[in-house]
C-alpha cells in the first residue's frame, strides 16, 4: 500500500499522485493510520514531495510497530522526473 503524506491540496496539485495511492497527510497519520491500516504486517511505502517528510512518517510507523515500511526516495519529484504515471483528481483522497 502506498501512502502519500502530503496535504490534500498537494496530492492533487501540479505533481499529482501515484495511481492507487491513499492520501493521509502527515498531520493525520497518527490519528488515522490504525483505521486505514489495522494490520501492522502490511507492506507500506511512504511518499512525499521529496523524501523528507515520508522518512519522518516511516520512522514513526516503525516505532509504533509497523514492520514493513519503505520510503520512495526522491518522492513525487523523482517519480515525475522518471516519467511514471500520475493522477490529479480527488478519487484517492482519504
């Protein structure tokens, strides 16, 4: 599961988001993660504009018992540089 920790406005902004990604802003992560991902063994990949905040989110998730957490290095900026597909709608906003 890919979780984009940018704000909802950034999620649908110029960089777009990865298809199928769940938007759970860094501010909401601590409050909502157990509702969205109750299974702490689920593989999670964290995404942000770069990889700064997603690294913070991943570290917090690992400290709280989530066992399989990665970070998309370079974030959405690198995703776009590589030419991978993006979406710019509200369908995946959580």
